[in-house]
C-alpha cells in the first residue's frame, strides 16, 4: 500500500511514474551537479590564471559609498588585469560577521578593522611594515600609527580618520551671551542653563554618556588607560571624572531615552537637545538640516589642570594572514590606501565627512580648509587620543560595567575603578601570555 | 523450484534500506549541525581558544573556574533568576486567564484566538525596537509618557535608563509577555478542550455552582499536565532570554552603558564569545548555563510531578 502511495505521488509530481530508486538516483545526480557547479566556478577563475581577492567593507551609511568601493575595485583590475577584486559590502553586524569569517580559511583577503594582540597571535592579520617607506611613514600622524602598531610592527593602513565634536547652536549661544565650555563644570552649567523642559541641555547617548565619554573623561583629566603594557587608570582623578558624569546625569539636564543614539545627529537637529556630542561624520547632515547655525568644540578639559580632548577613530585596512594571496592583497592595499591620493580623498570627503589619514592628502582637502570642519580636523591633530591595540574588548566591558555602576547605581567611584583595573590587569596578563 | 531472491530485494531489507536512505539526510543534518557543534563546544570549553575555534591547547577546568569567579557572570545568573521569577508566573496566569475567557466566549472565538496568537509570529527584535523607540522612549511624546500625562503627571520618565526605580523591568517583562502569552494560551486552550464536559455536569448535579469552585476543583487539576508543560517551556525560554535584553538595553553599536543594568547570561556570553572572541570561556559559560537549566528543570519536574500519571 505504501509503495502504491509512493508511486501515485510520483505520478503527480512528474510526467512519468518514478520509483523510489529513481528518485534517489535523481537526487544524487542533482546534488552532484550543484557541487560541480560550485567547483567549476572556482576553477574558472583559477584557469584564467587570475588571482581573486575578496575585500570586505562594513556598510557605510552615506549614499554613494558602495558604488565608490566597487569602482576602486574595478579600477584596480583595469590597472592589474591578473587580479580580480570581489568587493563585499557587509550589511548588518559587520564585526560579528568578520570575526566569524576570520576563524575559517574562507575569510576575506583584505578587510576593514583594527588590529589587536589576539588577532596577531591568531594569524588573522599580517605585518604591513614593507608598505611603509620612511616617506610614507612620515606622512601619517604618529598617534594614528600607534593604533596599528603591535610589538613594533604595523598591521594596518588607515583609510579614514574619525573624530568627535561637541555641537552647539551658534545663534542660541550668541543670543544668551554664552561661551563654549572650557571645563567640565562649564559644560554642566551650560547643560543646566539650556535645559528647558522639552529641549534638554545636552545629549551624550541614551546611557547617559557612559559609552561616549568612557575614555574622553579621564583623558580630559590627563589620565590614561594602558601605557607601556601597564594598566594606569586606577587613580583618584579618573574616579573623580566618573563622579562628574554621575553629577551630570543626576542634574536632569541630559537627554536620555531618545529614539536614536549619540552617533546620529537627529536629537540635535530636531531640537531634542541644545548640545550634542557626536562625530565629524554627522556634519554634512547637520548642515543640511539647520544650515550654518552650528559650531563645534572639542570635549572640554575636566578642570583647570586638564586638557581638551577628542577621540581618534576611523577604519583601517588589514590583510588576512590566512589569505592564499598575501602579496597580491598587500599590493592592492598599497595601491588603494597609500599610493592613490585621489581615491583616498574621494572616500573621506565625497560622501560623509572624515579626515584623510595621509597628512598630505588632508592638507589638500578643500572641505577641511575652513569653518567647523577645519576646526574639527585641527582638534583631531591637536587633541586626538586613542587607546592602544593592547586595550581589548574585555577591558572595555570591565570599565563600562564599573562606570555603569557608578553612574546608574551610585556605587563608590574609587572602589569600582579599582575593581575594573584589577580585572583589566588580569586580562592584560592573559593577553600577553 | 523456489526462486532465490537476492537479500536486498527482500521486502523487509528493501524497506529498511529505504528507511535509512530517507532518514539519512535528517540524521546527517542533526549530526553535523546539532550534535557535532555541542561536542565541539564542550571540547572548546576545556581549551584556550581566543580568536580561534581550534581545540588542543587544553587548560582543564580553568575556563569554568574563570567564569564562576567572574562577578559579571554570577550577576547575570542572578539577573535571569529575577527575570524568570517575574515572567513565568505572569505568563502562566495571563495565558490561563485568556484561554479560559476565549474558551467560554459565546461568539467570535476563532477571532479572539487569532488576535491573541498573532504576536507570537512577530520577531523579538522588531517588538523590542517598537517597545524601546515607540512605547517606552524617554521623550514627552513617547507612548508611556503620554499615558502618564493623560493621568495628570508632568513627569517625563526615562523608562530604560533609570536604575532607581528600575522601570526597565516593566519594559522587558511587558515586551516578552505580549510576545509569548498567545502561544501559551493556545496550549491551555488545547488542554481545556480535552476536559470531559460530563465532569462539570456531574458537579452541577452535586450542587456546585459554575465559577471559581469548578475552576479550582475541576479545571485546574485537569490542566495539570498542560500547566507543567507550560511552566517548563516558559522557564527554559526565560533562561535563554537574549533578544529583548540585547535590543532594548543594548542600544546598538557604541552604546552599551545600559546593558549592565540587567544583563542575562546569554548576552554576557555573547559579549565574551563573539565580542571578546574568547570561545573557550564562552563555551564554558554556556555549559554552566545548560547545567543550571537541567538542574532547575529536574527540581521543577519533581515538585510538579511532570510525566506522572494524572
């Protein structure tokens, strides 16, 4: 009975009745065809004597970036017909996808990221020292190179530099006779003064600025986190800066619970907050929304003994140590991010707003020669700070948890900072083992 | 003379071959995608595996002791126990009440059933974003703040970022309740339909009045197996909570300061394994969580008598 049923089913699906054996045979043939088709595609590229490089980008928000990245890849193939570059635009959670891909042998040859000690140990990136001739090296800001250097080797080439700015409304400040903040107390007083019910004084992110100012605050008190392979942030000054953030949160002048977060300028442009800390990348959007009625300033010094600061961020290109074509991948990175000043400026300035990492390229970049954009670029060079590659995600999580405890739960700042420092020291020992 | 039939042509052998051929893809799939990763994860939990999923650098129980001595991980276990203590009884009570109401509705029963079940089909991520950005944002025009305003309050609350009082529990619990109550209601409805109507009729003959008495003495006892299943499934789902915590408190990309308010184990393990690329510790934490779920399930099974004859 079962067999008959099977045959009837076969008759319904196919013109001719199909036996069970026939069905299995067809499935095996179909499966083999799929596998062969995949292998054939791979063999096609190899048979042409071509090198195929896969390059990963995270999804940039600005219109035109994907087409530009595609264009660069095609230009390279035009100049080097034996190399085919497969540009992959990774939407969604880029870091997770990249981390997963780098664990396998099928990861990208060239990718955006930041080198870490663990990545170097795992062979997920190769030193690119040979791309940095003395002239090339001299054309990058030393702070910038610090973020890519591990054990004396440079593992990446910076594609764009990003930085943060405190945005405020020029007209509002002029009408009220206010000045940009010079210290953290100034900032707190300004936030309170500009707080008017429906428009909050300041927006630092929906977590009350814990993530956005985690490193800025101690830096603004001339403190640091990890220097010469030692954790150095367990100081009374660091604890005092986080107590300051708690006071700011308790003042009621901060915007929290906004639909967007600090990296998006909507809260500032839509009048939900009078001032906002966000990136230089947001400047074109802000200009489009509110015209020239804005100005910027770096994060203020914590007190009279402190210094203004901003973060030195951005994206860098790296070459996968598991790539089968490391030399070709390095040559491509050199062509795109060291030799090709036109594309570097196009990438940094034609879509969003970033600073080209090459000093020569930044100097000749017209949009950065005047107004707030120039000020932001100058601030980056004067006050830009970054954490070294030895500072890893586990340390960031430990410190974020501590500051969250201080700001949200009112825990003692010195105790929390000391506990986080202990965790970070253990992590550092493990990292360096 | 008898014709010798080759052994593979004998009907029982042929049926066996067909059985294995047809079931093989599923078994291979299970083996490759379910059992092998579990075994590999167990081996990883005894390895030093940073930025790597290779095994071999054995460290014994160190990953387990590291996770158990990690205050953030222990706090995450406490967080999930608190969440479970809220969500399991609430889901149980609400889905049972809804099921009884729908079951006794004199009209439109299929419509009510569908309406309450629809949220089950909604993605947790989508619901979390609606809850965070729409209902419970901290702006004056956020839905929850508008409701406060209608009741005469001039307060604009930050529902997600305030630690004292912890309004974020309200956001997290209501989100999951909305998403899962319909599903458990369907289970209870199925249980209610199984109850023999003559039991109620007999009780009426004996003088019982329809209402709380029959609910307590007939409906609830007859729903015992369904109830235990609901509690068990609900409990496991609660211990595996991730999406709403990650999406409501996480805030995406670079904002993670609110995650520390209520971080369940899966979010912490995600940070350890995927964020910090420490697959050894991440796997060890996952097996500790599995052990906790198994222990709680066995204890609960003993208390409620799961599988015992009615």
